[in-house]
C-alpha cells in the first residue's frame, strides 16, 4: 500500500509541476503583453512633459532633466489659439462619439431582439446581409458615402459622421446583442406575459436588465470606433470649427518642424476619455452580469 501511495504522490507532484509550468508561462506572457502595450503610452507621456529641444535629442533622453507641463497648459488654455482649437476639437469628438453611441444602442437593441425572437421571411438572409458590410474595408465606401452626404447636404456637418459611423458600427452591434438575447431563456418572458405583462413590458423589465452586459459592450465598441476614426472625418469635414480630434491634432505638424511634446500631450489627452469610459463601464459590466445571474 505504501508503494502505491508513494507512486500516486509522485504522479500528483509531476502533474502539479506541469500545471505550475503552464501557469508561470502564462504569467510571463501576460507581463510581456502588458509591457508591449504600456511602453508606448509611457513613452508618449514622458515625451509630453519634455521641452521641444529635449524631445528631439539623440540618443533620446529617457527622463527629462526639467519636466514641464507647458504643453498641457497650452492645450487647456482657452486664451490662446492652440487651446481654443484643441478644446473645440475635443468637444466635437465627444459630441459625435456620444451621439453615435446613443443611436447605435437605440437601433441595435430592437433590431437584435427582432432577429433573436421573431421568425419572418428572409430573416437569416437579412441577418447575414447586415454582416456583409464587414467583409469590405471601410475605405471602399468613402467615395459613395461622400457623394451621398453631399447630395443630402450633410458635408461639413457632424451628422455626416454620425450616420457613417452608424453604418459601420451597427452590424457588429446587432450581432453582439443577438448573441446575448439568444442566451436569455424565452420562458422568462413567457412567465411575465402570464403574469399580465405585455411583450414590451416583459422586454423592458426582464430582457433589458439581463442584456445589460451586451448593451454596455456595444456602447463601448461604438464610442471607441467613433472616437478614433480618422479617414471619414478627414474627408467629410473641412471647416476648422467642425474638426474632430484625430484630424485636429494635425495642427502640431508643420512643413519645417513638429511640436512633438504638444502632439504627445494631445494624443495622451485624447486617450484618457476612452480609458476612463472603459474602466467605469467595466465595473457596471461585471455588476450587471452578477445581477442577471441572481435574477435567474
């Protein structure tokens, strides 16, 4: 018996060693990926607090001898032209991204619910036709959409960007939400209907809370896609007061020189809303998921 027990103990120890090896390998890989994604952000932040001369030094100065926040002060000061333009571009991007996110959720929620719960002629064809747009790169639709926007008088307006971003964001948003609705038991709605609720009331009171993680994921995807988009904003907008941040930060480039500290400061501040939005909604994402589990 002792020999059998000793053999089992050694086998278990070898198995634990193999598991620990994979676990440590995964940890090392995660650390590597963290450094790979974080180092550009760190370098961008360090460059933003350098002077113009220190930013151009070679070999590069890894940490400035005299850190300065002059670039941030210039960007946030509405008294100078650079600050005025940056704040205007920031609010333009915030407006376009927020409007796109709200409209994406408003349209995608009932569309995904209809694809998930109802049966109608051409349902599968229409669903996959919605996803068909994602097979093509966005630049293919640039000229046709510009001609369309010019025909309806939306060139040089934020409405052209909102409609365009909806065109690109809705297919994936509908597909994501449909997956959440498919996983919600239809018996919950049937029980609510038996208790006297209408279909709309069952949808609002039962389905919407349980699909909150999907709605939040859709909102994050729509906001980030609209916030970072460059090609269509560059094509549809030419007036300085209408530009969004991805296009507006070109102000830091000139023919003879580039304000690298200002450019890095503007880029860092442009990334802050997306990071904050994700961190805030991630908490609500987890909470909505656990609340949905309790309601089941």
